[in-house]
């Protein structure tokens, strides 16, 4: 008799985006003449840059010719992309070896897959509110999960507690959904905690490209000692608009070594290589050539221009929120603005107000954990035109 994984029965059904879609569809049906502005989208809207598309087109042409055709590539990615990433990391002060970098089809897959190399007896520390993937992938393994609270008091940046012991901690900075970003001292405290607990930090740097202040670390590996206690997960989804193109990378340093339950010391880099070569056959050559172009000087400039466009949207949104006195977090090193619902409204109450009164759509913070109640996430990924119009509606209604 085939038994199925019992842990799946412990997953909480997520109705967040389905519920939002239903409410928006109902509203539009009842108000066909109203233009609904979606300020909750978690996806990029600007197209891929020209250098990236040119590089992919060239790779497609190579695939059409016998002499340059490529079949299976290295599971962990082509050297040309490793080399581009080594240079990229060096540009902000992190020295890596190419064998410490693993190319993947995105950070979400690796967030889930990385659980393979950790024992199921580990206690997992997860922030609340948080990107739901960390929680659900560990529920699927039946792991013991403990939470740390992100609150307005700690600016939604939970810090290590010496009384809390865990084996693996997830940190996401700049954060989805709150837009909060850890500074150097705070990350130093996390690295010190990980060392004291022999723990491993899984650092999600998906939004590193939005960091504009050079004093704020874009990589956990800018912190001394992090190579002995951290894995970094990153992605081209937000950096270069690859949400539909699919390419990410995970850094597992050679210095990261932990014991297994039998007391044997294991290299996490070697384990991850073994896991990937066994269960994964690599990212398409064509996509990796596009990814390589992201890190060329022209690619970096074009991607920065798209990010600057989103950042200007965020600035316009924050200016409007300031005018009406709504308190918010994020928005500076992040495409996300995490606002406190006015007049003590709950997340869904404010969502309904925005939809029914202003035809605006946000994402209720309660969907990201219990500490998200009373908050709403807006994103800067929309068009300039819609961002301006949306914020004007908000200011006209709440400014009185
Ligand atoms: C968007 C996002 C990612 C990237 O996921 P991909 O699978 O690479 O598209 C990773 N982590 C967080 C927190 C995100 O918001």
C-alpha cells in the first residue's frame, strides 16, 4: 500500500491570492465602468532588457547549428555564468570561488530543495510575517518550526534572542513582504548567533539589486565569518525581470561544514552538488546566456534603469502616504511598501475599503502571518501612470 506524505495534511490552505482575485472580479462585475488599479502585484511588469534578449537570440541561433548545438550542460551551471557571477559578487566586495555558486531555475525551487540536505530533526526558525515558501517547504518535511516576531517595535527586523535555540534560520533582506532591510550590525549579530548555536542561516537575497546604500550589505557574505554559517539564495527574477524566464543562483561556501546525526563532518557544498547532480539537470543554455548578459556592463546598466523606474514608483507612493499620514515600512531598498492600515482597520477591512471606495487593490498583510494583521502590502511594480493615478485617488479620499 502506497502511503503518502502525511505532512501535506498539515499545510494550511492558502486562499490569499484566490480570495483577492474573487473580490476584484466581483467588484469589476458590479462596477464595469470603474478602472481597477492593481497595486498588489508581486511580479515585474517591465520587459527584459535588450542585451539579455539579444544574448538569448544568439544562443537560439547557436542551437540551430550542428557545430554549436548543446545538449545536457553541467547540472550546476556553465562556467561562463559562474565567471560572470564571481565578477558580480567581487564588484560589491565578496570573493567567491566559482565552485561555490550553483545555477538554478530560481530561488523558490532552491528554497524548497535546500531542505534535502538538512536532517528532519532540525528546529527551523522563521520570521513572521514572511514569504510563505520557507514555512510550507518545512511543513512538508514535518519539521519543528518556531517563529520570531516582526513588529513595528523592531521595524519588522527580528533579531536573535539568546534564549532561542534553532538549527536553521531563514532571513530575507530586503524583505518580502515588509520591505525592511537589515544593516551590517544586525547581520553581524545573526552570524554571531548562528556560530554560537552551530546553526545555518539561509539568506534570501532576491531583492539585493534594490539596495542603493553601499553601507547596507547586499550579501550575507559581506559579514565576517558568514562563509562558515550561511547559504545565500538569489535570483534574477527581481534583479532583471526573469520571473517568467527562470534563473537563479545559490551560494554554498566550501567553508560551510556541519555534522550529521552520526557525528560525521560533511561539506554542505559537496552535499548540495550531489543533490543537484542527482535530481536536477541544469538551466537551459539559452537562459544561462541571457543571465550572463545581465551581468555585462550594458546588462547591469539596463537592469538598474528598470529598478530605478520601480524605485521612482515607490517614492511617489511614499510621498502620497506621507501626505495622508499613513505610517509605512520599506519602500526604499525594496519594491514593497508595508503600510499600517489607518484608523485601526484590519488587513481585510482596509483591503475592502480600498477596493470598494477607490478601486485600488493591495495585498492584505494578514496573508503573510499573524503579525501581518493590521498591515497591507503595496508594490511598486506597476506602471508609472497607474501608480500616480492610484496614489492620487488615495490622497483625494483620505486627505480630507
Ligand atoms: C520573488 C522572490 C524570490 C524569487 O523567486 P524565483 O523563484 O527566483 O522567481 C525569492 N524569494 C523571495 C522572498 C521573493 O519574493
